[in-house]
C-alpha cells in the first residue's frame, strides 16, 4: 500500500497540481465548475467513514467543515475581481493548491498510518486531528463555491 499506490493516483495528483497552479494566476471562468468543486471534499468523507470512534470523527469533520465553509465564503470575496456576462474574474491564490494537497495527501497518510502504526490510527487524538483537518479542507470548497456562484 505505502510503496505501491494504485496507478490512478499519479494522474489524479498531476491533475490536482495543474488546477492548483492554474488557480495561482488571475483567471476568467464560468461558474459551472463551482457547482461540482464541493464534491472534492467528499473524498475526505470516505476516510472519515473508515475511522474508529465514528461519533467523534464525524463531529470533528462536520465542525471543521462548517467553520471553514464560513471562513472561506468570507475570504473568497477578496479574490473575486469582477463579473461580466457569464464570466467571473478571479485573483490568483495558493489556497486552492493547499486545499487540493490536503485532501489528496490526508487520505494517503491515513492509510499509511493504519499500516505502519495501526494503534495510532485508532487513538482519539489522531481521529480528532485528522477529522478536523479533513473537514476543514472539504468545507473550504463549499464556502468558496457559494460565494463565487452568488457573485
């Protein structure tokens, strides 16, 4: 598992890097992709569903999700430079790349820890930390998308 990830992982990583770098530049886009971007956060939910202490895991995931959705919604207004016709002009930023990488690598790290140090994987502190981080990354997609679609 750790040394031999599935082959589809590398094209996915390349795609996320491409979109992260693209987001670092001023760009013009339609709102259409932002209807689907919150679904990226559901990759994190899959990892939460595999954790022990489900009540703690889901509570921390949802708390991180809601908190970051609100914060990301507020921050996104600073990155919307304008709107003309059906196009939205967005400032470049590195939060997208950071969020993509958190979602991508957190599930890989969770799986690796479950193999290398399974006792840590079932510790409440790990579950709280992992769930809150995963929820925060996932929630940022929702908050930012809502702000963009409302622009």
